[in-house]
């Protein structure tokens, strides 16, 4: 397992603990994959340890990643 991979079973366990509904393993896999991608993107942009920054420092980057790109001449 790489540093950027989250275990879907961990996602399911955390969802039960926090009371956040996760319907099934497929949904947990999608969440784990998305979280892993977000971690990798933040790491790549910061070129260093994630522990040197406040969590709010990541919000602008994550918001940019979440915003759908508009194709040339099209709409999102």
C-alpha cells in the first residue's frame, strides 16, 4: 500500500464511528480513491511535509481541484 492509498475498510470503519453514512464497499472505494488523490495533489504542490501547514492551508487547492474545468467553447 502506498502512502497515498487509503483502505476502503478503514473508510467504512470511520464512517460508522462518525455516523457519516457510506452505503457500501464501492462507495468506500470511491471515497478512499478520492482522498488518496487529494493527499497526493496536496503533497505534490507543497513539496514537503503535510504537518508543517494548517489544515485550512489546503482548502484553496482542494477547491480548485473540485471545480470542474470548462472545455474550450463549452460550459461545465
